[in-house]
C-alpha cells in the first residue's frame, strides 16, 4: 500500500494537473503491488476524473451528463467519497471521457 505521505503527494500532483498542465498529455501511472492498493487506485482514478472535469471547466451538472450519471455522484467523487464506485465503473467513466486505458501485467 502506498504510504500516506506518498498517496498525499500523488493526489497533490493530480490537483496540480487540473490547474497547471494537461492531464491528457501527462497520463496516469500507478503500480499495484498488494491487494490493499486497490482502494488507492480507486481514489486516484476518481481524482483523475475530477482533475479532468476541473481542467475542462465543466460544472458538475454538465460533467454528470457527459458520464450519464446524476450530479451527486460527481460531488461524491470530488469529495473523495468513492465507496460506491467500482474500479470498473471508474474505468468506464474514463473511457466516456475519451481516455485510453492500458493495463500491463508483470510477474513479480
């Protein structure tokens, strides 16, 4: 599992992406090495979606329409309330936002 300090740093970098640079060009890289890191992955995916929405200057209602969900779900992601989101659902949101997802599996 990422150490709290590492996760905070990573999430801070996601906030910077939403304001200072182009999320589409930077991409998101994350390595899962233990089962416990799945929750971190969900948080990073949600924060990436929110960073993209902020970068595009979409309001929550418009973003919800783009993802075919209701506005409160956008608010939940924005407030890091991700318990109701599966990784698959977050991947689907990214695909709807025209992101490409590459998954690489390697033997330890």
